[in-house]
């Protein structure tokens, strides 16, 4: 049947967007790279939606989706960070180290792949997430780099801060930290205070900070998830 190929075709659209985003990332065209990461996220939403709507979910689709996600939400933002690290002031430790230090950005792509493989096998993530979802991590990095790239190039310790952020975000991808999902079983305020509050906070941050607001939103998402877990 033709309809069984529709979700996989949409997933391939996600994969193509990730490849194009990576191309622009290596060129330093950060805004275009982020645009195609966001386009990939749209495809990523609709492939699962169509699979459920048409009742054509398949193991192949699941594996293809993870591959596409690692390119769009793992490799593309890693390429953006790699390029940014080549433009910031050198660490000054040793010429060889300075030359190869930017390659550390691709640790994030590797941990994104591990997170996606783990997600496919983890049955605890039906109603929420364990660890930060890869699209959220990609949006954090994409928006941060687009909004602040010129600022980083003037900071002598930019390489150290960026690498520390890279290691932290790589860790939280595969961590055991539970994260809430924006899935509404009901729309009652009493049952969704956290979700409604997060949506209002996100809107305010976008108005205030523009592109960089997306990075602030992801930080707030992680902090709210941790606080919610501690409260429970």
C-alpha cells in the first residue's frame, strides 16, 4: 500500500533537512543551519503523527527516525559548535591541542545517538522523558549560537565555557533525570499548572530575548523538571 510509505518519506525529509543544516553549519551560516534544524523538527513531528493516523507504524520507521534525528538534532548542532570553536580565541595550551580542540564538539553527536538508541528501548518514557530530548538540545545550541556567536568570538575563555556546556548537555542527554512532556491528558488547570506555567514563561522569554530566548527556554525546562522531581 502507498500509505505505508508516507511516514518514512516524511522522516527522510527530516534527514535531508539535517544534511542541509550541517552544510550551512560548516560554512558558518548559523541562521540557515538553525532554520533547517527547525524544519527537520517539523518533519519529525509529522512522521510520527502520520504513522499513528494511518496505523502504519513499523520497526523500519522507528530505526529510520532515530537515524534522521541524530543527523538533524545531533550532528548538525555539533557542526555549528565545531565551527564556532574554530572562530573563538585559541586556548593557547599547545598548537596541536588548539588545532584539534574544536573536534570535541562531536561528542555531542555521539551522545545524541546513544540517547536515541536508549529512548527506543526504554519503556519508561511513554508519558515523559528520561534525559533531555535531542530536539530540545539542538534548539538550545542552535539558538544560542545564532543569538550570541559574535559575543563568543571576543571572549578569551569562550573555548572553555563552550566545551563545558557541550559536556554538560551531552551528559544530560543520556542522564537519568526525568523531564516532563508537554502532553495534555486533560486541559484542567489543576492538572497542568507546570505545563501552562512553562508555556507562559516561554512566550515571555521569546518576546524578551528573541532567538536566544529558545536557549533560555530549554534551560528553564531542565530546571523546572529537576524542581518538579524534587518536589515529588
